[in-house]
């Protein structure tokens, strides 16, 4: 399975992923590039900057929203 497919499966199951999870679970050093690939394939993924409360460092957390071909929650209301 490719890293893109592994990360997409993770996002669909767990809804979010960050670079440490991607590195530890999928040996992925370039999560941002994989997220870019998935977005190019029509997947809607939001990026949120999170600050670690202990060391005050920020990192990106990615959240799976859906696919362009799927109706979005706000469109259903």
C-alpha cells in the first residue's frame, strides 16, 4: 500500500493525523506532500495549527472532511 493510501485510510478512520503520527505509523517524513497529493485527488482536508502546551511549539494537524464528489454536511442542512 502506498503512503497516500495509508494516510487516507488513517484519516478516514481517525479523522486527523499529524507529522509525528505519520512518521511513527507509516514511516512518512513528508506528510505535507502526501496531504497535497490527496488534495489534488479531490479529497478535502483542513489544516489546523496546534500549539504543544508543554514546549509551546506549533505543528500542523490535518483533518479529513470528505471528497469533492460527496455532499458536505453544511450542504445537507
